[in-house]
C-alpha cells in the first residue's frame, strides 16, 4: 500500500504534554506492505527513534511518535485507491 508522509510542528514538552500546531506534507511517498509490522513500517520510512502509536490510527492513517519522549512526530496517510473518494487528498 502507498502512504504519503506528513510531519508535525509540535508545541509542548514531555511533562506538560504535546499539542500539534501544524501538519505539513513532506512530499515523500512510501510503499508499505499491507501486513507490515510496526518495526517494518519504521524501516520503510528509515525512521530512527520512531514507532507507530499503538493507541490510535487505522489502516488509512498511521501516527508516528518518538520512542524517546512520546512526542508526536507525524503521520502516514494511505494514498487514495480507485473508488476511495472518502480519503482526503489535500495537502496541508
């Protein structure tokens, strides 16, 4: 499956919590196998100190967080497939 990468501008800190201020399309697209594990997803995007947030997301959007402090890093949005008119393809 193809995903588009987005990065976050984040405010806050580990103690007080984080707030996503802005989301930006990175211009990068990724091919991720449908049955990929979280570790395989991170390898596909060449991520260091990143994991897939297990608490949120689905097959259309994967949320990425720092393994160091839990800071939101960004997300991968599944690229629309034929007949998938419900997926937002706009770039923030």
